[in-house]
C-alpha cells in the first residue's frame, strides 16, 4: 500500500492495467485501502456519537432474530457507537450500512449516490431507488462544497459496484 502511494506521489506512473491489478489483488493493496476506509469511517462515527447513535441497532437476543439488531438503550451514545464500530465497521468482511456510507462520504468529502437494485419493484416514472449522501446540504454552500467529487454506486444485496466517479 505504501509503495503504491509512494509511486503515485513520486509520479512513477503505473499503467491503468497495472493499477487496476494492484488495487484488486486479494490480500493486497485493495484490502489495505478497504481497511483504511473502515478506520476513517469508525473515526467519523466516534467523533459525533450523539448524531449517529440513533441510526444504529444492536443484537438484542430477546426480540431480534439471528442477524437482526436492536438499539441498546442501556448504553450511552458513545458506548453504542464504539460497540457498533468494533462489531460492524472495523472488521473486514462486514457489509456496509447507510450510516457508514454517510460517515465515509463526510470524512473524505465526496458525494455518494447509490442506485438500489435490491428486488424492489421498478418504478417506470422514477427509475431505481436513489439515495444521495453528501454530508451537508449543498445549497448555499461555497463552490468547493458544491463541486466536490461524485461517486455513483449500484447496490445489489451484499455488494456495491462503482458505476462511475
């Protein structure tokens, strides 16, 4: 990962095929990038626990079935966020939720649009279900915020594909 960053910062150019190969190696650079994004996401969530805690759910055992989570009212916002990050954000191989997408979009200052292809009925008039995360209301913001990078993802249950950036 560091050698890839170094080669990019030193203008040692990789071909597009080489870069694609390095970013998609199992157990290689891609995993380091993914883990780094997970750490950034956890840091953002932990930096504002009161804001994000209401969106989180945790395993209850009594009312939740396997894999279903219910908010733990006995923990503070910070404790709920820390538990959520430890169980769902920081470990590799865990699926990303909307609150994680929002936190990551805010911390890296990109606008993320997600088109959902998840079995919902297709609406001829509106198309696919779309959620946009920019972290802030862009209306009335300065040009730097309004013109931030945009990434569009296609969500299929258990997987996100980059459509375009």
